[in-house]
C-alpha cells in the first residue's frame, strides 16, 4: 500500500511511503488514527492516515453551513372567490403585499364553483384588481391560467432582492 499523510497533517506530496498492509495498520494504531483507502484502483492502493470521525464531523459542518446560505425559492398561495367582498379583497391584498415583501412568489387563485365556471371573466376581474393593487411591489410572472376549477396568476417581487432572500436570512 502507498501510505500518504503519515505525518498527521494529511499533506500528500511530502510523505508518500510504500508499506505492507499490517505495517500501515500498525502505524495508524500507534498514532491513534484511521487508515482510509483513498484510491483502491491504483497499483499499489493508496491509503491515508486521518481521524475519520473528525473528518465526517467537518464534512457535516461544511454541508450544514452551505445549506444555511442557500436561497430558497418560496411560493405561497392566496385563494379568493369571485363573489368576494370589498373588505375581504383588501385584506387579501394586504396579505399578498406582506408575502411579497418577505421575498416570496405569490400565486393568487380564484376558486370557481358550480355556475361560476360559466363566467370566468368575473374571476379575471378579481385577479386584475389584485394585480393592479400590488403593481408597485410585484411584477406579473405568469398570466391568468385556468387550472381545473380555478384561475390563477403568479406574482414575483419586483424589487432587486431575489425570490426567497428575505425569508432565508431570518
């Protein structure tokens, strides 16, 4: 076996030594380290001395830190009805603005039932009203589309912040 990192610092170039397997295991045991096979397909196989528990701990810590800085694409949904009242739609518009300020994309859906399906133009008017109310905070990312018994639009924050940035920093 070709043993690298026998100095304990894990640097490859300076101290690569060809040893028998039991000699390498004995060196690892003496130093209180683990013998890890790095490249089994080489001739002779390459092994490395390192503290494997510490290695796994450092890897997990790096992965956790990288995950912490990722920006999540958040999409929230606000549902409305075609016969929504004035105060109710104003309340929903405030909620949409709040979600947009948090950095989330917002899917605004108007649910249709029964005979309401015969008049989708009413749902389009409601969607247009919401889109116009939040025009300063959002841009229309997806035009009104029909999904089974609903019409929906997707609004994205129009400010310079990326989608999900505000919620990822909390």
